[in-house]
C-alpha cells in the first residue's frame, strides 16, 4: 500500500487554492458565474499572518445587485492597490440560502 504524503506547498484557503493560479480570463469567468447565479459579490482582505486565525476585513459593502464584471474587477484591483501585501478574496453571497455560494482568493499577499 502506498504511503500517504503531506502536500507541501503554500497555505491553502479554498478549493481553488489547490489548482494553478487563475488567469485573468478565468477570474473574469468566475465573477460572471457569481453574477449569473444572482449572488451579491463582496470583497474581503487580510494580512497573510492573520489569514487563518481571524475574520477577514470587508472592503466596502457587498455589491448588492451588481451586474457588471468590470465593476467587480475594478473593486478587486482597488482593494489590492490599497493593501498590496494582503490576501484579497471575492465572495458570492446567496440571498436565498443566506450563505456564501462561492469564495476564492484573487490576490495572494506576500
């Protein structure tokens, strides 16, 4: 029987963290999916050393009813410019189930 080995890599945050880093087109497609599901996009950020032990900070309010991928991308970039050393993630809030429908890290802090 094969021995189970530890997965040695950078810290993992969500499911997509186990995949190669997303391209700009893939990020855009995931944002479009969040919008198509009727979920409300929201952006959070946190310092890398606090990522696993604390709540993440919310960047502005959730973008209730936002229909433009470009607006969401612009806010992600604005958050990243303001906090270049922080992790930045996008969350899609589902009003119906009152939970997160999707969450993924867009920018990793160093």
